[in-house]
């Protein structure tokens, strides 16, 4: 975790969930705040997650490992939003506190719901929830070849915070 | 010709000459346990190099912890310190001493659970001419 820098300027204000949208495939999607209460629904979502869409070892593949992983992540301190379609989560975005008063961000969208604009809205809603919870600093790592993701993070206000490690690291100042 | 007649090289002497590089972080010790177990089963000739990775771990302390683990495992192992730039020292040592394989830890986990490959792992994977194993 050496040498991470944050933008000097605070990002724009992001919308808070709940947010309703019609995605690019015409599906009605609702973005809601989430947390420990959604544990079982999220286990189901990650069970359906395409292993080819994993990044940096997450989400885990086996259900037992998914449960263990979610058990650590879905604490009172983390900030969670889900995208729901037909009553089931199809996307999940989360801020997890690190040991330095900042939060690590990750976002997951089921394969059939990717490239439909859901990830963007999910991230905006997550950052809105983060602002409401007085989160100041957020960072993430992304694979260097994942240009669409990097472009999206930039559009949201993330800047490269450490270009020297294996993955690209980006950060934003929320408040 | 008898079946298998030329795949029988004196039974057990098939172990590799293995070099484990570690700095003192938990993934390094996990790699040590796995590597010792494999060395015992496969008859590897094992050397452990203590790398100078950060100010967090004193190489002498790490070396003595390694020697304890090695004694517990009862596997004959050479332990040595490699001061200087860890990735480059490890890669060069492996070439100079003609090791078959370099073994390193598989990285730490971020708060999110993402695997973070460290600087040493990246350097060794990209620059060593020796085959590299990352232990998960």
C-alpha cells in the first residue's frame, strides 16, 4: 500500500439510492442500499457469477468460499448497493474499510447484465451512499488491460493513484 | 522392448533443485510449508533465500523463524540471506546456482480479498530465466 495519492479536489455529488432505471436491454432495474440482511441473496448471485468474469481472485468460485468472503465483507462498516431485477440481485457494489481510514471499492455485475449501463449506475449509487456515510477516500485496483473499466472510473472522477504495482490503482476523494 | 524400461531413473532421485525466496510476510511462510512438504515427498534439494523486502521484517528474525520451521519439518534445507534488491538478487542467484525452479508466495489479500502481487513477485515473474511457481 505504498505511495497511494488521492485527488486534491473533491468529486461531484453522486445520486443516492434507491434509483430506478431501464437498462439498455429494456429491463427494469432498481438500485437499492444493501448489507448483511442480503447475505443469502448475494450468495445466490455469486453462485451464478461467471468464473471468467473474476478479477484478482474474487469472487471466490466455491459456495463455501463465497460465504466466508461475504461474511468478512458485509460488516456494519462496509457500504453496499445492489442492482435488483425481478426480485433478485444482478449486481453488487461495495466499499470496504481498509486500515488507513479509506475504503476499497469493487463492483460485480452478472454476465447477462453487463454492458447495459447497470455498472455505471451501480457505481454512482455506491459513491452517493458513501458520501451520505461521510466516506472521504476511496481506492480500487483494476487490471491494466481492462480499458472500459478504467475509462468508466475516470469518468466518475477517479485518478491514477499508483502506477507502479502489478494492477493499476485509482482513487477518488468523495467529501 | 519392455514397457516403461526407459522411464525408470533409479526410482527416487527425481527431485528438483528448488529455490524458495521469501521476505517474512505470511504468504511467504505459507509457501515455505508447501515447499517443505513437496520437498519431503519428491526429494527436492531445497534452498530458502531470505530477501530484504522491507523494514517490517528483520532478515535475521525471519531466518531464525525459517530454521525453526525447517527443523520441525525435518527436511534437509539450506537457508541463506540475499541482501540487496530482492527480485533481482533472487533471479540472479537462481541462474548462477542453476536451480530448476524458483518458488515465491502467492501474494497478500487486500481488504476486499483481492490478490495483490507484490513487487518481488512481479519482478521475478517478468525477469527470471528460471521457471517460477507461485504458491496459492
